């Protein structure tokens, strides 16, 4: 019985460590803007999208003229600056990339991003777009701190440049890897009933190592020392973060074009419900006053 409890404890500890090891970096909050600033941000985001993303990723549920109307962009400016194809302003925002050709080039066809903000969330998108770092083991030479082993190249390298994990982070990641190996070894010993006391010590020490390493990585990320720029882009880190916030705000709009109007209307709906509830309460008192 004791052996079974020890084994279960080891398995739970290992599972907890694996979950904690799922921390992603960066993990920053998307800046919150008021409605007026948000519209301007979405306008800039659309420009970034059309210049850098539209060639591979379509927005097949969105129309150019609807975006122009919602984002307060005059149609003539939309046609002149943001409509690169020979289509019409009323067309869907599709590209001409062939699915089979794209699959051959990238290993998988780039997905349509019409609802990516609703599927992934704006927090995930904001950090994903800022999470590319140098990894020579990957086909395109980069990996992503939010989406490990992603097949997408760093198409915004000209804006951000290239960043790499700092030596401190690499050292902490190595500590985690060794600790995970110790956990696997300790778990195996506990399952076999060999050296259970030593295995328990190894397990506890490995758990502590992982916890301390991950806490240190969180502190490094908060201090801006998780990544370091190894090749400069045309934007500073602060400017790139702002540009990615604009891009995510635009994708958030595409995922739910009615969102701003829904939120504004929702306030009036709630006020109506409160007001009607008060009137209904007074009416109820009037009807029931003789009974009570």
C-alpha cells in the first residue's frame, strides 16, 4: 500500500512539474485603449496586416468596404493604399495563394485568420507575434516562445530584428531539462520499488529545481532580460510592441466586427433593464397594495 501511495505521489508531482514547464514567454498583457484610440490602433493594424500578412493569410469572412466603414477609413484611401489586388472594394479579403503550393513551401497551408482572435485570444496573439527567437535547429532558423516548433517563418523580422534567449535563460532551461530527467528516473525507481528513499529525495530536489528555475525565468521576463536583440530591425522594441498591439487589435476587430457597437449598446440595454425593473417594482406595489 505504501509503495502504491509513493508511486501515485510521484506521478502527481511529475504531472505538476510538466504543467508548470508549460510556461510561455513573453507573457505580457495587451494594452487597453479607449474607443477612440482603439479605432486609430485598428487602422494602423490593418495597414500592417495588408503590408506583411495578407500575402499568405486571407480574411475570407471580411470585406474591404465593411472594414473601411467600421474603421472610419474613406473608401478612396482604402482603394489607393490598402487594396493591392485588381478586385473591388466590396470583395472579400482573400489572397491568390494556392493551397497546394503553400503546403509545399511551408509544410502546411497558412490558415485564414478571420477568427483567430476568437480561437486563440488577443493575449495569446500579442505574445505570439512578439515571441520569435533564434533557433538554428528549426527549418527557418527561428522558434517561438508561445507556440513551440511553429512552422511559420519570422515574417516581421524586418520590423523587430532577431532576438535570442539570454545566457541566463538558457542555463535555467538546462536546469529544468536535467531536473525533468531526474524526475523520470526517480519515478521509474519508485515504480520498481528500488531505493525508494533516495528516489523520493531526488524527486523533491528536482521539483524544487524546476520551481526555482521557472520563478527565476518569470523574474527575468518581467525585467526584460528573457530575450536579447542580436540583430536590430527598423523599429525599437517599444515601437514593435506597439505595432503588434495594433495588429492584434485589428484581428480582434475582424473576429467580431460588431464588438464595439455591441459593448456600447450593451450599456443602454443594462440601463433599460434596471429602469424597467424599478418601474415594474412600483407597478407591482400598486397592484398588490390592497392585498398586503
